[in-house]
C-alpha cells in the first residue's frame, strides 16, 4: 500500500511540475509579431511541409492527407430541394502543395483577426458517403464511395478569435476559421447515388460533371459551417498549446 501511495504522490508531483513548465516553441517555428505579415507569410509557408506530416508537439495528426472522420451537411432550398449528406472517413490530399499568397492581420484588446490568401494547384478527396433527400418530389438516397478531383483552388482563410486566460497565461482561441474556395476545374465520382440503379447513377454523374460549378455554388454555403468547425478545432491545437506571447513576439 505504501508503495502504491508513493507512486500516486510521485505522479501528482510530476504532473504539477509539468503543468508549470513553460511551453517552448520547436526550433523550426520562429515567432513573428502579429503585425509583421511578411514574417508570418514566410513562417507559414515554411511550416506547411512539417505540419503536413504531423506535429505531435502540438497534438496535430498528419494533414496531408487530412483525415476527417465525419462531416454532416444539411441543405434546404425551398420545399423541393432538401436533404442531408454525411461524409465519413474521408482523406483530403494536397495541403503540402499549398502556397501562401498574402497575409493580413488586425488586433484590439480582446480579439484577433487573421486572413490568409492561399492557393492549391490540386486537391483530391476520397471517402464514404450517405445521402438522404428530396429533389423536386424525387427521393434521392444513396450510399457508397466517392472521390473528387479539383485543380487551381484559391481561398482566403478567415480566422477570428479572442483571448482566454489559462493558469495565468494568455492564449488565442479561434472562434471561427472560415473559407470559401474558388475552383477552376472539378471531376466527381460516386457509387450508389441511386440505390439499385446503375443507369441513374451514371446519368447523375454525367449531370454532376457537366454542371459541377452550379452544384458547387449551391452546396458551398451549407458545407462552410462544417469546414469551419473542423478547421477551427484543428487550428486551436496550435493556438491553445502555446501561449500568445510565445507564439507571437512582442510588438515594438
């Protein structure tokens, strides 16, 4: 019993020491002033390859491919078009080829805003899906595999957050990470779009690949909220791991 008690007390002491140990940035990540957007642009571009492979010091899994366990999209456009799409175990490839085009920042006493213009030469997504909806009185129910190839994407990451205090340290916690990518070209494939009807599935794919831009623009506002939640959670693994004055250097 005494031996067990010693282990318990020792673990508690080690936990307290670890909790008080200041976080130090890894050597590959040099802090910038929030206002120094040129420095931020360079630093972000340099860490993309490393974060793509994962960064355990921040609790980040590999981001190329980026695995998303589940993304649910509920859409409704009047009474004739509505439904739900659930994407599961999807992998997104292409982050490692991302290019930072520009960075803009602003800050007041309680909030921070960071905008990053990014470009992707290509992005490929594959996974499983399940859909259940209605389109002009026609039930649309499907389940199967899908993939999506996109080229020449451009987007602005719009990050906004507020300051929180944790054990005497100030951290930046993102509230939102929004984006609305513009896509130059897209190819889509999915099996089982209409359960039990290969002919309808093929017809739907022909339609989707011919009018992908219209479909993309219709669904994009509904997908944005899901992306926001996923990207906010991912970015906060970094922002809530390192105090603000460690992650960003002091302004002059």
